[in-house]
C-alpha cells in the first residue's frame, strides 16, 4: 500500500495568511459557542469575569465531536462561497449538535427562524441557555436545527441519509461527517457501498468525511486503532479515493483541509465532466476525507493530570463541577477566553463583519439550504388514475390475482410521470414481490461492474430508478434522505424482515412527530410508504423464520399523528390505499398485502368506497339485512378475509337461519377510539358495526392481541374474540398454517358455534364435520405436499 | 495492490489423483443429494428411469448456494481427518440447507439422529421427501439440522455467530461460509471487524470463507462486481489476509482449495505459536478465503437458451415444470445422473466405503461436533451469593442507589468464578450503565492498537472478557454464538436502542422455541440475558430519540415458552432477578432497570420473596389491611414504582380514610392469564390482587396499552386504568417527563380522585393542589433546569 495520495498536496499552502486568520477566527467563534452552550446560563460574551452564577446548574451536552464538525463547516463555507456550490451538511457523530448549532447561529439562520435567539448578547444568552435545557433543545441535530435532515440520536444512518439526499440532485453536494463511533455500526459499515448506486450523470455528490477523533463514550474506536495501511485499504476497497487530513495544529490543519477540499472539488468536477460531457458510464472512484483530529479539539489539554483533549474524557462535559469549584471555574474561563471572543463579536455581541462575510448568503448557507427543509422543494406526485389498473371483479370472490401485481403497474406509471422525483426501494425483492412491471419504465440502478449476461433478464441499468441492495438499513436510509430532501418514494420488503429496520422506523416517526407538531418552519414532506409483502401466511418453503407480522405492532406504539396502517384485502383495495398513501405527507404508511394469488372481492368502485371508510359491512357476505345479527364475523388482511368469508359461506349453507354480519377492516386504526388516533372510530360507529352485545369473531392478519390492544375501550370488547398468528408454524401449506393458528375457515365456524347461544346443542353434526375437515386437510397436506384443490381453488359461492 | 497472495500457491498440486477422485466423488454425492431433496419424491437412487410420479408435486427449495457449501465441507473434512481438527461449520448463504444436509447424511449423523432417514434407499427417499415438505424441514439450516447453530433464515449474522462460538474455545476452528448476498447486510459488513476482539492465545479461530457465487435472488451481488483490487483491499482493510480460490473447473478447484487450506492451516498454526508459545500480544492478520464459484455450480449450464449455472436463475429451483414436461424431466434425469450415483452408493443405497472413509469420525464430524449442540458442553455457572451485594435497606424508600451498580459487582464475581465460560456484552456502555465493577476482574478485550494513554482509565486489555463495540448487531451475534456453543453471557444496552436488534431477538426466540419444543436431541443452552438500562424515564439530555420502552412489547409477541420480562423496582430485586436469570435455560430474559440513583424499597429478604411471586401486595404501602380496598394502586418498573408510591403517600396523608392497596409487578407475564404464559396468573390470583370491581390505577414503565394487551381477559380489566409512556418527551427533567406522560405522583392522585366514587365532591381542594403542583413544578424545571429538591430528593414517609 502506497503513501496517502494527498500526503504531498496537503502540505502545500491553500490559504493566504489573512484568509487563514479569518477562517480560524470563524472556527474559534464556533467553538466558543459550543462551550457556551454547554456551560453558560449568563454572561455569554464574558464581558465580565466569569462567576459561579453564570454557569448552568446542571451541565449537560457533548463537547467531544463538536470542534471537528465546525471545522468542516468553516472550510465548506469557503468553497461554497468561492464556487457558488449547493451543499448540505450531515452530522453523523453522536451528540454533535453544538458543532452545527454554532455555525447556524453565526450564519444568522438561527436568529431568522427563532427571533428571540437574536444576533446580540441577549440572543446569545438565550441561545446558550436553551441547549440541553428542560423544555428546549437537545444535543442531537434534531428537527429544530435548521440545515439538518439527520438527527443522529441513534447512530448509523448518516451516510445512507446522505446518499438518499444526493439521488436525483445532480448539482448538490452532501457533505457527510461520519463519526468513528458510528462507523462501527452495521448500517454505516455497509452504507459505504452506496457508491455503487450513484450515477454521476444524474445524481449529486456525497462527500464522506470520516472524522477519526479516536473515541466513543468510553472506548477507542476501531478505525482509529488500525494501521494507516489497513485504513486506506478499507476505503479503497469500499471504492473510494481517500484523502487524509490528520493533525492537531490549528494553522497546519486549516491549510491541509483547504488544500484537500480544493483537490477534491477538482476530482468531483472531473468525474462530472467524464459522466456528463464525455458520457462515461463507468463507476468513478469518488473522493472522501479521513479527518483525524483530537476528540475535544481545542479544549483543555489536561485536567488534574488526566489527558482531556484527544481522549474519551472529552466526550461529554470535560469537567463538571464548576459552580462549586473555583479552580474549575477558572479553567472554564481560560478555556473560553482562549477563543478570544472580544475579537470575534462586536460590542452588541454580533459576529464582526469580516467574519460574517465568510458565510455564504441566503439559501447557499448550509443552515438554510432548501434541500434540508425538503418540504419546500416538494412537488406533488403526478399520479396516474389508479382505476386504470383495477382488476375486473365481475363477481366477488371468484377471480384470482396476485394482489401486488396491479400495484406494480400503478407504480410503473407513477414512476414514468415522475422520473426525477420518485424512486422504489426494496431488498432484492421487486420481482419477488410481483412489482416487476416497474422495470418497463425504469430498471434497477447498478453502477458496479456489468456482464454480458446481464442483458438477459438482469433488469440492470446505469440510469435505473429502482433501488435494490440486500440491506434494509441502507434502503431505508436512502428513502429517508430522499423524502426529507423533498422527494417521494416507496419501500417494499418481506414482512418478517421489516423488523430489521424497526429502530429506523421509530426514529423516523419521532422525527416526523416533532417536525409536524412542534417545528412550524419545516414544510411537509412526503409520507414514507412501506409495503410489507411476502407475508406470514404464505411462507410455504421459507418456514418459521419468515413468519412475523409484528412490524405493525411497532407502528401502533408511535405517535398517532404520524402512523397509519392499512391491510387491503385484495388488489383493488390495495390500489386505492396506495394511491391515497402516495398523496399523504408527514406520516408513515404501512401497507400489508401479500404477493401471491388471492381471491378478489371488490370492484374498484367498491374499493374506493370501502377504503374511504376504512372499515365497513360487506353486505353480500352478510345476511342480517340491517337487523341485529346473531354474530359478527370480521376480518382484517387478505388471507384472513378469505378464510373468514369461506367460514361464512359454510355457515350460510349449513345454518341458513343464522344471522351473520360480515365486517372488513382496511384501516387498522379504525379499531381504536377516535380519541386515541385521528383515524379512530367513534363509539357510535364502532357499536353500529360490532353491536354492543353480540359475539364478534375477528380474523386478523397479525398477532391477535394487537386488536385487543387497540379496541379494549369499546363497549363490546368483552365479546370480541380475535384469531391471528400465534407463532405456530414451520414448513406448511397455506391451509395447514392457517389451521395451526386457528384462522382457517373450519376453526372459525367452530368459533361461531361456540359463541352463539341459540345454536348450542343443534350443531353437533356441523362441528364434527369441521373437525373432520381439519384432520382430513392436514393429512392430505402431509401426503401430497399441497392443499386439496377444493380448498386451494375455493371460490366464494355468493 | 499486488497479485493475490496465493495466486501461485493455489496452482500447485495438493491432492494425489486418487485423493482428487475421491473428494470429487464425495462432493458429487452431496450435489446429488441436494438435487434429490429439491426434486424427488421417490426413486431416490435412480435405479429405474425417472418418471413424472417420482417428482414432487410442488418444487420448493434452493439449489444455488448448495454446491459451494458442500465443496467447502468436503475439503474441510480432508484436513479435519488428517490433522484431527476440531471444526464447526457455519452456513451463511440463505437457503443453504441442502448443502449442509447432504454432508450430514453422508456422514451418518442424520441417520443416527433420525433413524427413519436411514443410510439406504428407503431412508434416502424419506430424506428427500421431507425437504421443504409440509410438516417437515425447510431450506434453512434450522435447529433440526445436526451441526448447525446458525439457521440463516434472516441474513447477516453468520460471521458474528462464528466469532461468538470461537471465543474461549482455543482449539476450535469455526469455518464460516459467508454468502455474498448476506455480505451486503449491515450486520455482516461490520462483523468482519470482530477480528479486533479475538485473542489468539485464548480464543479459537474463525475462518471466513466468502463465497462469491455472484447473485442474490434476482440481482448480482456487490462484492462479486467490484474489481479484484478493490475486493482484496477491502479485506486487507478489514484486517485479513485474503486467499483467492476462483474458478469452475472441478478438478482445478479441488486442487486450489486443498492447497489453500493447507497454507491457511499453516498460517493459523503460526499465529497460535506466536501467541501461545512466543507470547506475542499483537493482533495477527487472520487468513480468510474468497471462494469465487458459479451459482448453482455443477448444475445445468443452460436451459431454453438462458444461462443457469453461474446465474441468478440457479437461486431456487432451476427449472420447475417437471411432472408435466418430459423434456424437463429428461434434463433433470441427465443432471442427476451426471453425478454418477451408481458409483457413489452401493446396492442398498449406502455410501460406498471408500467415500465413507473420507468423513472424520464421531464428534469430529462437523455434523456431530458437540460445540454445535452446545448444551451438551454447558456447565452451570458458579454463581456467588447475590445476598452479598445487597443494598442495606433499613427503611424502605429512603436510601438512594444506582440500581445497576450492585448488579455490576455481582457480575464481577460471577465473571471471576467463570473465567472461561462467561462474558458480558454491551455497546460501549458498561461504565455508562454503572456496571464498571466488572473491570476489577476483567477489562474490555481490545486487540486493535493500544496507546500509552490507555493505561489511564482505558480499562482495555488483550485478555479482557468484557465485549464492547458500537454495534448491537455484532454483540448480539457474538452472544448468540457463545450461548449456542454452550457458554453463558449477559448483554446490556440502552433501552431505546435494543430495537436495533429486534429482528435478532425474534430469530433467536424462534430458534429456541423450535429447539426446546421440537428438537429433542438438542441439549438446553443458557438463557440469553438482556438488560435494558438507561431507560426512557431518565433521558434528561438525550431527549426524544432515546425514549422507547417498546422492546418488551416485541418480547410479548414471541412464544411464551421462551420469553420472560422482568422489571425489578430497585437494586435488590434486580439482584434477585439477575441471579435467577443466570440459572435459566432455553429462554430469553429481558430485564428492565435504570442506571440512575433511585429509592430502594426492598430488603434483600423481601426481594427474594417478592421476586419469587413475581407480583404482590406491598403491605407497608397499603392501608387496606386485607380488607377490600377502595382503589388498587399498582406499579411495574423503577420510576413507575417511585411515582406510584409518592402518590399513595399524598393520598394517605390527605385522605387517611381512603383504603388503598399497593401492588407491585416484577414479572411482567404475571399480568397474563396462566393459560397464555407459564408465568401467568390464575383468575383467582389476579382477582385476589386486583379485586373484581374496584378501580385499579396501574403505573407502568412502558407503553400503557401493553398491559391491556396482556390482561384483557381478566375480570376486572374494565376497571384497569394504565398510565405509561405515550411518546411525549424531549429534553425534560425526570418529573417533567413523568408529568407529560401522566405517570407522575400528582396525576396519579388525580386519577384516583376521578375513579373512586365515594371521594367525588369531597376532594376539590386536593385536586386543585395537584394541578398547582404540576404547574409549579414545570415552571421550576423550565427556570432552573432541574427538578425541585422536594421532588428530586423525595423519600417515602411510611
């Protein structure tokens, strides 16, 4: 392995001495603000000697990552201003907010958005006080932070977010500082491979800046403790051209960083020229920076004989006992004064004009870049008329169709109409989930090597818009970055493996909750649409590990203002739901729909009406004729609905006098009270569907207790009997799996017999038949490896 | 980047021509079995011409990954036998079971365990039929598969499982085949760094074998489509010495693989000698293999003009329509006969002796290695007496203690007594979670570079037994590998970020469920113990992103036979719970306990009694004196308990005539009926605690609806009023966060006033005081940044 590629270049001088002084001063101002945020309650400009009462009662916040974040920001500003670049900033290191808040304040953006944090002493005092202060802002780059689309509270997603933002933004540079702690996470470790999915002719640039400050909370980081040969090889292996900027001397590091950025910008221009002028379709070797700086850089070198700068001791508050310890108070004052605030801020506390002039202007400021408040750039999707893709259901329950296939056609034409603002994301499963019609308009993007045989059905293209990689984390990160920068997307995955991104779902829901409900200046972003397909009930050869419908349980724990869950029973309802979801903003829509062939129940017109209500009686499946029924049969989910309908068919044939009402639920939150969720049902609505005292057999797609969790407040809850998946399964035919979990037609009939008092004693024969049917079908499955045709090909007789 | 390091070596001849013939024949037998499993219902040895009725009705299973898996197995057998090695096998590629089942059958292990799958034609027929057949085994390396501790149903964990199994097993080699699809996942991408935590003096060897077969389900893989320079650099960067075995010609590849394995074994011996004889403490550059072979290797080259071998078309069943298509039937027969079964199996269908002789014997067979049925090697932990670590609680509710700190001391001495069979795992948070006493006995293992300053509080050591890396995935994978190979462990993490490993929890629970309930020959393994600390209620400076108590919701969806959830209210109950959990097997124990200072309520004797019941009345907090109370106040969780007790204190002071019963829940599943969970309560137990008709105010640590989900079947459920976390939070003082979610003492008092009919109309003053207390405390928090001393330092007055 050779020397670092820029070892020589970085020693050259890029900054004149004035420029160097200014950029260093701007950085000092940032660092001053970072320390002020963590420590000061008052006396923000140190215009009087620091006293105990100027210091916060409780010292919270994180110093360690901040100086390097501001350092990068300062240097990016230089080139943004010089070259009129369009750059957004992604702060990966945990608790990095001070390093971003400081620049946002110096650039004036913060005061524009929050006028009480004005650019003067009074505003600075408030700016300091609010940080990590109850009722105010935290130490992550939360939605309240202008210029941020990446909170970084949970680590690992900065780089995939950055790549998502760069897609289809050809002139945008996303500068992404990756923390070396974060770099140990799995999601981050694989996100480096995102460069195989970026087309330089069409997409923007991600400039990763790995900040090796050496420490996490209490440990060194792996990447800071391997040889420079290994480190360089790793990033060459990931497909980058790494530039090393390493050191601690301020002046020297300014020169190295400036020079390196100049070289890198030339690299990027050359890559763009190759792709955009010369038409090259090869994957370039994108530049990146390894920035090795001390943790807590520019902070106290040592306290009480312990190393602080360049140590894990700088991670949070480097020294805490300040109000009661005058020695520490003095250390703090000396530290803050080492930044020479009087040279940085004028008499009023405003950044001096020479430094102010270093920031770009208006939306060129990274803190005010519109891509980081993507809602303002968002244009509504041009959606084709979903009716054009409808399955023709001339008779309910007799046509078979893969539920997701028409959706694929709808998504295909959605893509066609929005060729630079819409993408589809899935882990190697677009075809498996029967969405492959999309390829007619756009294939899978692939910038890695191509082989001649890819021509034969590979569906790969340099300019594809379907994103497939076997990493749910990376896909979800790309999608989030794409949405938060103002575009639209659709993610689909195997239901069981959606749990891989549970925590990303949680964090995105929290981001949306705060943005929507507490941060007025953030414009609405497109909904995150998640299709869960290849569901629990059809894992005939994948078995137990592929059976988990619990992702929707997760969704019910997050803020009702941002969570939506739909379980369309057939292809047409899926179309209606998808059309709706693609129009929504500031929420996460989870849609559960299987890819296999299923009976079709609703015409497209019926689907529109049914989905608009989200829950409703299916009259053709009911025979209670608006009278009070003996029993309500309810269903939610495609397979659950089919089995419930089959049960009602048996009941109506064998017990014609039984008054049955059939209710189907598409919008899961209709099962909650309206007081709990905006899609909830009023008591009156709920009672009118489910009665107040009749038995309700509810056949559910997911874990049965989820329905109880939602509906427990309703009056007839005690008569609600829910069937669903109970972790009983292995390699099973569809019917066998249903039987094991008692969501099959035969067990549902028995459930009704058990719960309708007036039937008791008169139904022994039917009950016996059902038991025999169960045994007979299980035997058949175990002998033949398939279900009996009479079940597999069952159609609805009404 | 130079040439591949073994480019020359691999061209040498390692196998004599007889040996080559035999190893190839053994591999052909494996491939024959793989194809047979996928296609054949009968005529297993092709002793008669293949007819449609010999073929399965429904063709399920995956061919693509299998040949390379068996290829590796065959070659490992050669060196195991020659050098008497102790090797287990980890199959990472998805759906790789045929490639592992075949060898297990040829080695005789399969027939030993499942006598009906005997080593003859009849047994082989059953062996074929059962594969991917309803009610039988799947296409993953499930618990039913001898030699497996890694199912691979969900991808990404093979390498961390492998490293976990190698820890503290100095003579073990874990051969881990990593699929190139799987290699794209985040967890796998960072697991390569596990080599920084393996000490060659003490731990075993992981031999990663990256199988580049080029394709996933329908896409090429990233690592197969980058230049060989990048590929080599990547693994050099990860710290390995990569050996490349690339090709498709069978004879040539046998020679290359054999030669490469010989070189690698020499490398491993040299590493061991350096560490074990010469005492080197440097991290070695461990060898690994990049095995580039065609997907579906040895299968049909082409079908209907489309490439099959070496293409994604080989992923599952290469051609499906066989029963009704005589051309395909012929292709199948030719394909199977290409392996020359008559040369491999004798007249009875038994592998011929010359081939049989290639397998190692007894427990040296990878399919019978005891480490892969780790329960048989497991010895019970030697546990110190937990009473020795108890907090002295002379008066309940007046001592403050960090709840997890005594646990740290208990774990320290547990480690001391089990220095080769117990490890603690956490993402850079052992000290943060107050478990740092462990370092007195064993520090954090660190094989990456050390610096002089690490001496000052770094707590790092080459032979440490505390595993810290900022990757929950890797830690959990290590732990699972460690447990399944027969050892014991303890994992702790921030509560909110446990969701990062939700899907790993699900998969491990499924593994345990099947192992425990369906696979009799698997011996019991130690429980997976998960401590969730740094909980939702104490995120004063971390904010909203760190608030998520939903991991326990996840746990309640998995099989009751393997899930346990405990919420000890104080340090002594935590000790009792931890002691219990460390003694359990075949389950996952989730323990929720915060690290901050909390009031201590139970003496160690009381804790023993209380935890044994899992739920119970706290008499000193109650004044109903075994009479029927007016109201039941219940709590579950440390902070929840403190606030509930504070509420009862207010009520008893202000309304002495109110009859209160205080119930505390440690074992969450006590809130479920006994019919649903082995730890559940009978109706009588539940009613005797919660009454059948009195209001119950339940103050819960987690999402409130979880309690409804568990308890909805009980009689008094309709009077159960649960408070818990409702996604309301940001930067808040402890009391402020409690108030926002209404789990604070003041709101709980109001809850009681609202629900006890006989109080109504007489309590306006108290209600007003509570409202004022809420407003006053919020104002104080927002002014001072802390809670009022009277709340923060509150002690229990009874």
